[in-house]
């Protein structure tokens, strides 16, 4: 998890979640919160993914606050 502040085990500020991410290309490793739809399970994320419309299943960490004050999620892995 290079470049990511590890989650604090005593709080739930940033969580590891399954999600569907809208992104123009899968080369990015962080996403605005508005581009991330949290899903309950990995299977739900995979089912909701739509690569033709640039919506990809992923495991993400967040939300975190960027240096610009925006809520962002970090990519952990593509599913």
C-alpha cells in the first residue's frame, strides 16, 4: 500500500471496500468519491461492473481527504 496512509485500527475513518469505479482508463490509482459506488461484496461489484461504459469492479480504501480537501479513494486491486 505504498503512498496510502494505513487505516487506523481504532477508528472507521478509511475502510477497505468493494466498489464499482467510473474511470476513463484503469491506469489511475486514486479516484474522486463521486466516481466510486460502494458495494456490499466482491460479487456484487463484479456483477455491477460495465467495462463498455468505463465502470470497473475494484477493491478500494477510503474515503480519505486529499491535499486539496477532496474526498478520494485509493485503488487496492482491480477485480
